[in-house]
C-alpha cells in the first residue's frame, strides 16, 4: 500500500492506464533576423488558436459541471494575456533570434522553475497551469497531435505524473474509474475538477513510490484516505468492493430523501436551500429537494463572455430561476468579483492583498452603471416570484445606505418605464467580515435579513488563506473566535427581529447541525451535493440532545475539542432505508 493525498473522495478498483509524460524536447533552432516578423506572426496565430480551443473546452466542461468549476479555464486564458509571460517569449525571439516554439518552451521552463522554488504548495501547483497553456501553444506551433486517452477500452484508473485541467476536461467519466497523480494536492485545479466530476483521485505519490506503476497493473485507490494498493490480493479487492458498493448504496438511499422534509426526530423543522451559480445547478438542487435558493452567485453570469451581460440577458436568467423555484424564496446576491474572481473585460488593479482590496460591493458602488443594470434586472424578476436582494462583503453602515440609495433610484427609473416589480423587495447583506459582526446591531437596523457567509468569515477572522497548503491546517471553522462571531451575529438579528440564515461549508457540514439548532438558525443554504447529507443528519437528530452538545461547544477553549465532540455526536447513530423505502433508524457501531 502506498500513501498519498486523498484529493477527491471515493473508491476505485481497476487496471491502470499510464498517461505518457507530455514533455517536449526541441532543438535550439535560430531564425534569420529578417524572418522575425514571420515568427511573431506564427506566435500570435498560435495564441489565437489556443484561446479559441480553451474557450471551447471551457464551454463543454461548463455543460457538465456548471460555471464555477469551468471558470478554472479563465486562469488559462489569463496566462495567454499575461504581459510578463508574453514579454518573456517575445524577448527571446527578438533578442536571441530563436524560433517561436523554442522561445515558448524556454519561457515555460523559466516560469515553472521559478514557481517550483517558491515555498508555497498552492503556487507550485499553478506551475501546472503554466505548463498546460504553454504545451497547448507548443502543440499548435509544432503542428503536433493532441495526446489522447483510450475511450473504447474497458474502464481504467488513469495514472499520470500530473494531470492538467485541459486533459481532465477531455476525460469521459464513463471510462475513468479513478485517477492517481504523482504530483499535486487538494488545491490543484485537477483535484477541484475531479471532485466536480465525482471521480476518486489520489495525488502526491511521487516521493512514496519505489517502483513506477505500469499500464495494466491492478490498483485499488481510496480518495478518502489517500491510499493506493498495487497488485492487491483477492481479499483486499473484495474488502474494497464492499466499501465501494456501500458508498454507492448510501448515495442511492440518500436520493430517496429528496421529497422528505428536514425535521428533527422531536419536530424542529429546518429549511434547506441551495447555493447556485446557474440554472443547471438549480435543477440539481431541486432534484435533491432544495427549498428555494439561499444564494444565487450572479457573478458567473458575467464570466465566460467578452462584455457585461445586458439588463435583458440578466433578467431572463433571474426570471427563469424564480419561476422554477415557484413559491419558495430566491436570494440573489449582487456581483461579487475581485479576489479570486476576475473578469477579462474589467481591468482590476494589481493588488498585494486582493481579498482585502477592490472587490464585491466596493466595485459595485464605484461602477454605478454596472450596478444599476444588475439591480434593474433583479427588480424586474421580483415581479415573478419570491425574490430577496443581498449585498456582499459589507463592512459599514455607509455601504448599506449607499447601496439602498442606488436601489431606490433604480426603482424610480422602473416606475417611469412602467415596468412591474416588487416595491417591498426584502434587502439583506452577507455577514462575512469581522467588522460587520461587530456592528451587526447597527446593520440590522438597515436591512431585512442577514446571511452568514461562513467561508469568508472563517478566513477573515483567523487571517488564514485556506487555499495555502502551508497554513490550511490553521483554517478551523470551529475556532472559538468563529463560533463567538456567529453567535454575536445571531443575537443581533434576533434582537432586531430580522431573518438570519447560514451559507457556506459550515452549513454543508452535517456535524455543525447542533450549533444551528442551539442558536435558533432555521435556514441553511449549501451546495446541491450537500443537501441530502444534511437532511439525513437532521432526520436522525434529537434537537434537545443536539442543543446540549452545542452548549458545551460554546464553552470550549480549542477548535479540536469542539470538532471532536460534534464528530462523535454525528457518529452516534445512522439512518437507513427499508426495502419499501420507509425511513428506519438504526444505531451504528
């Protein structure tokens, strides 16, 4: 057994197919100075073709997993527009009279070596993106064929030194049982995409593997524990077949809960809503029983395009979502770009700390033309159902007041145009920075509801970038400071008699349920994939017991104490389904 990093959950059993390394060895070709213009022409044509190809891949992948994961390819497009990368290539051609493909290869090697020297796993993994884009450009300059994967054989476990997002986008999940990579970790783009596709992946085997895996080797991989078994015996295979089958059966059983209400065993009802980025994700959320939309991330309407979406384009999407949801609520968050979300057609400033910089509501209040267009589209959609409007990353009362002034201006403009909308549209804010928590009582006087954005709140409270592998272990959602921040926010909402909900990864973690029951939170919003797990836990929980556990958690001094107690409580009992589909309680071992 070889130990790696569990990067995408699930068990896979099958024979290996080893992907050949995509490495180019080029002669140091030089060109006549009079032919430099031709080399630049070849370079720019290769860039154009590469961009078109990436856009096509992005569109195809978006159809499979939605806009959030497909936005990975925005980073690839950005590399081809990066002035530093392109300046390096042009400089080699211009000063050293080298052929375009040689210049590209040298630039790739230079930047990959530079990234590898950084003592930061996240940045090292970005070197894969540089190689992916550079190799695509090289392929066009050399007229080389695409490296293809088998598609007409028996299903296989793909083994590669590293797997680029472009290669992963071409995989057919029907044939790929699982993936093993020598390099990479949980934050690599290939890991993110594998999780979105539901393909088990184990990464980071390079330093633990004494002999290379060969095509045809029998493998058992566990994406939860990060283990890889090479040439396992029959007993081991049978054990993992049982684990895999149990996982599949549990998934099928959970899907039967979609139409069941989320009510604890002693009658406390929770409303479980979906976080969505597109109509496609909404369909998945509704399939899994979501009671409306707790967070519509509208920024993904602005991506995968070359200009701002028009008012009518946005209105049609919002209206479609609202009508699909029916009588349930749709909370539409205004544009939240900046930080890790960039738009090709907006030149955002280079910032040392983009997550603390020009983003979200700060951009909206600075770009009123864009802001008004979105508000107008949202207001128009409010005439077709139960819509709530939410502003992101609020840190002051002034920001809320300024946003509400703009909203009133847009309402007046719609009235002049005689376009119907909900004049009493509820307005809320995301609570995701410590400043908002500390003045939550003041903010509550300005709005109709709060939504606690746990992902950013944890990051900002603890000053921990969860995408940084070196300090990811310090990202503790159950840190006493985080729990106190959440409790302060809930108390402010309760005192002001306004609604409050929770969204993000804490909402999606079924272990957190006792905290919400004790705090009086009755609405959670999460990714569609988490809905059934949280409902499963709710159905099998006694609220009175959960509240007792949560009370103790709020007095703990360390994150580990709370996490251990919540984990133990969640494991106390399980829920299964009878053969006829009725719910049955069953104590787990």
